[in-house]
């Protein structure tokens, strides 16, 4: 099917359920690609430009948002937010597809549970755990992803 912006494609499984919906322009993915589960709920919203992931990507489980991240020219770059019960459970940044810099984990009520630092996707430096009242309960040091004694 064409809609003026390229060919819209819908892939279905053997039971006839929609599994993916996407647009091809000049033979390349262009626009939003939607992936669906067996109940035909969206499990991923992936932005494509000229065949390459580019823009905000959203991932779902059982209809609930689980992760929001960004892609630049096919590589995860920038903010990554994980969700639990509709609330942010982890916030961090990615560089070249890996966590980089500070990442913060949150409890369901929003209080900070842990703050850790990453270099090239590996834990590096001090990771600090907090109790529900915001007091430090544990400090752990990492070097290149390995916990130090």
C-alpha cells in the first residue's frame, strides 16, 4: 500500500495477527516501525530515517512503557530512561550505545535508590545506595566494572 510517502507494509504471523508495521521509501525503512506482541499490543516504536535508526525509540511490555532512549545514525546516544509502573526507575545517558556518566535508580515513589557512574558501559568509581529516607546505606567502588574490595 502506498500513502504518498512510501510503501506502508504490515507483516502478519501465521494466525493473521499484525507483528510489524513500517514504511519503506526507496527500499529503505523510513518513519516509524511498530512491533507488536501476540495480543497486537505495541512492544516497540522505532524511528527510522533512510534505513537507519534515528530519533526517540520507545519499548513497551504488556502495554506499559519500559524504556525511552534515543538513536543517532543507528547508535544509542543521549538520555535513556527505564520505567516501572509508569514511573522512571533509572535515568542515565548513553554514548556510542553504552551507559556513560552518572546513572540514577529510583524507587516507585520517586526517591533515589542508587547513584552509579559508568565509563564505556562499565561501572567505574563509587556507587552509592540510599535508604527510603535518603541516607547512605552502602558505598561500593568499581574499576572497569569490577567491584573493588
